[in-house]
C-alpha cells in the first residue's frame, strides 16, 4: 500500500480508512489477541466513526478485543461538544458492542498535569513500558502543521521522554493533553486522515518539504519501526 493515497471525496477516504482499520484489527487480534487503536480528534474522522458503527464494519470489527485510546484531548468537560472522546462516543462507541473497560479516555476532568500523568500511567499498564507500540494511531493535520495537540513552538513538540504531556495552546486559549513524539513514533501503524482545501498548503509543505521551511510537528511523526500512511481527500491534495 502506497504511503500516500488520494481519494476523490471524504466519503471515499472514510470508507478506505474503515477498511484499513478493520484489516489492521483482524491482523492484530489474530497475532496478539488484541487491537490497540488511538483515535484522532477534530472533524475529519466523523464520517469514519459513523461508518464503523454500520454494516459491515459493526459486525466484522473485533470490538471485544479492541482497546480504544485518544491521541489527544481538549481540557474541556467530558460532555462538552469539543471533547474528542465525547464526539467518538456519540458517533461510534455508544453504538457498538465494545466493553466499557476497553475504552481509555484521557481524564480531562482532572487538572492538566494530573490528567497527563494519569494517562501515562494507564498506558504503562496496558503496554510494555519499554515498547508502547500501538497497533494503529489515527492522526489529523491542522493548517499550522500541528497533529494531535503537538502545536508548533510548544513544549509538547520538544518532549523527548514522556509519553503523554499537557500543553497550553495560546492560539486556542486552551489546555490540552497529547501523546508525544516518543510515543507516536513507536507505533506499528500511523494513519493521517486529511480532508479539505484548507489543508492543501500545509500538506504540500509537509510532504514536499523545502529547506527554508521549518520542521512542522506533523513532519516529525516518523515511526521508528512502523508504517506511516496518508489518506488524503482530493481537495487537500490539489497542490501536491
Ligand atoms: C484535535 C485534533 C487535531 C485535529 C486537527 C485536524 O483535538 O483538534 O486531535 O490534531 O486532528 O486539528 O482537525 P480537523 O479534522 O477538524 O480539521
């Protein structure tokens, strides 16, 4: 499978992503008995979430053996429309037969520092502390080159040891909790989902880096021993 696939519509991108997730889930469960999946936030994955709760995915996905995490979370109330987990629950998780114990929300009802520490402890319980290798992490791309909540110029991008950190995002006037590059780059599979013409410029800067351009956070996602893939809707690919 090519590292970059362009789809005519977001619907086609979402269908391909659902197929990819199903394939990875079936492979992971066959080999390890579980599928560890980190969901991305924002709007792009919404159609994918709706697809995964419908046939054939709702029946074929090994929900009982799927563990759900988030790559990042906004520090807003758990039932806030901006909360990434709230979106995933309302569009997907409330509609599929997945045990509540398989879902690991980032505890943003706690102070940011505590939330990050607790989520990291949770990951240490689920993964080998020396090799936290997610089977698949979904990521989105912001127009400023951020991914997860690794925003340009923030401490989170510079973090070299912690797996999860808190970050205050000036541009959004909001604290967030995010997986860090040391964790993301351990993943077996990373799948970026990018849609919309507003992403065309940044996507070109990231996939066709020029010496004068800074290294955007999304460019720093380079799995050490895993596969990096981009599923891009045609509008976002117009300048490639
Ligand atoms: C978040 C996301 C963030 C998102 C990008 C793209 O919490 O906002 O994790 O990294 O994926 O900003 O967002 P859209 O899909 O809404 O364009």
